[in-house]
């Protein structure tokens, strides 16, 4: 069983700069959740958020893998645009896609 992505994009602002955020939707699978939240490959990425007081797993269960400096702006933009996220969602920033964070 694979996790097939689908989803859309949204944008928010960080200061004066617009930032494009990709919202992916994956089939719910325990292995994928564990890979995002527990794998050693993403450990540094997750820790970069924790170090500044953010949790890569949002209260909705969505996983947010954007650079720490725009994390709050992304969460605020989701709220302001009334974007509902769930456990099956992953938020990414295309600028950091090569290294994910």
C-alpha cells in the first residue's frame, strides 16, 4: 500500500514576502505517519521546529514541514483562509523541497 499524494496550494505571507505552501493529502497509513514523525532521515527537520517552540504535528494532526521562520505565518494563514487540515495532510514549502526544511 502506498501513500499517493494529492492536494493543492495556498499562500501566506512572512513579513513582506509571499510564500507558496503546498498542501498534500495522503492516504492514511501508519507507516507514512511514522516516517514523517519518527524517521531518523527527518529528525533534523523536526528538531529545527521543536528548537524554536513549534511541533511539526499540528493540533489537527496535519504535519507541517516548512522552515521554522515561516511556521507561525503558515499556521496563521491556514486559519485566516479557513483551510481545514486533518491527519492525512502534509504542508510543505517548495523553496525548501530539496532538503524538506
